């Protein structure tokens, strides 16, 4: 890791506001993520955790404030620029439902590589290696509806990491799993992220899931307390 990556934040949200009608989902949230670190975002239901993650990932545009990623402000980018950035630099794992049901698990994992222009053969070879690494090589040919919840989440983690993202966003990735499977998904996700140097922004309610992070921030009423606030 270079001196620059140690000092410069990779992703930094400052004074972010986002309202849905009269609901202020975010009311001055801040968060800093450095290269390779795992940050857990905690807080009660409805406090704005998912909205914060969506603003950081450029899925939702903040009403005001800044979201800087490697020197660029996501809040002023066009939708097209933000979706290009999501494809090249970010990976995503959600609670459920993110795998394409008509495709096999192998084809699902290969999607980010296929979108980046990798030939099918190469994409599927790399996808297969990721499935092995996540200990689900045996479900490669099955469709998501034919695998267990824990296996499906490990397939989703493989897909989030296959194209070498700098940041993986995970919103309650273990929320639908029992504790044993949840622990396994978290162990595999954090190990793979550390090995590849990807940062992880992890939304969770559960302290035992947050225990896999390097740092925790708490969101309450749309405001976050971040120990790493720089400015
Ligand atoms: N698309 C939307 N339209 C309208 N209101 C929304 C929308 N998304 C979020 N909200 C509202 O914004 C607030 C924050 O929601 P958010 O989903 O960010 O909370 P959360 O902390 O992720 O909650 P949970 O732990 O239940 O997932 C809530 O009051 C919610 O009802
Ligand atoms: Mg949420």
C-alpha cells in the first residue's frame, strides 16, 4: 500500500442530506472509507443506513453535501457517469433477491466481467475460480432458486468481487441467514476483500456481524457519527 492510499480517503461523504417527500432520510451524514478497510454502518431501523450506502455508491443522488470518490464528486456526476463508475469500481451484496433467477450461479458471477467486455470463456473460468474460493464450486451449474440461502449469498459475494472492485457495498448481507451461515459469509467476504485490497462498507443490525469490521459508525435520525471525520 502506498503512502498516498494510507493518508487519502478513498471515499468520503460530508454533510449529506437526502429527503423523500417530507421524510429526511439523511440529515447531515458523514463517513470516510480508506482503501482496504472494512467499515460497519450500524443504527436502528429507519435511521438512514441504506440511504447512506446508496448515496455512497452513487445509486441515489444526495440532495446536498458531497460524496467524493478518488477526488470526484458523485453528487455532481451524470447518471451515466455514476453507473459507469458503479460497474468498474464497485461491487454489491444485498440481503436477498439480487441473483438473476434464469441464469446459473456461474453465469451470475460472470455478469460483471461480461459487462466489462471479457469473453464468455474467460469470464466463466474466473467466475468458477471465485465460486471455489467462496466454497460453492459445487453449485456452479444450478440456478439461484435451487440453492440454499447461505450458498446464494456466497454466490452473490463471488459476483461482487469477481471484477476486482475497490469498494464492496453490502446491505444486511447476512440478514436472511442463520448465525452459522451468517458467520461463514462474513468470514469469506472479509477474507476475500482483505486479499484483494477491496474496502467494504457493511450495513448491519447485528453486533456479531459488525465484529468483522475494522471500524464501526452509528447512524441515528439520518446523522452519522464517524470517528474518522477529517475536515
Ligand atoms: N425510496 C424511499 N421512498 C420514501 N421513503 C424512503 C425511501 N427510502 C427510505 N425512505 C425513508 O427514509 C428513512 C431511512 O430509510 P433507510 O432505508 O435508509 O433506513 P435503514 O436504516 O436502512 O432501515 P432498516 O434497518 O430498516 O433497513 C426511513 O424513514 C424510510 O422510510
Ligand atoms: Mg436498510
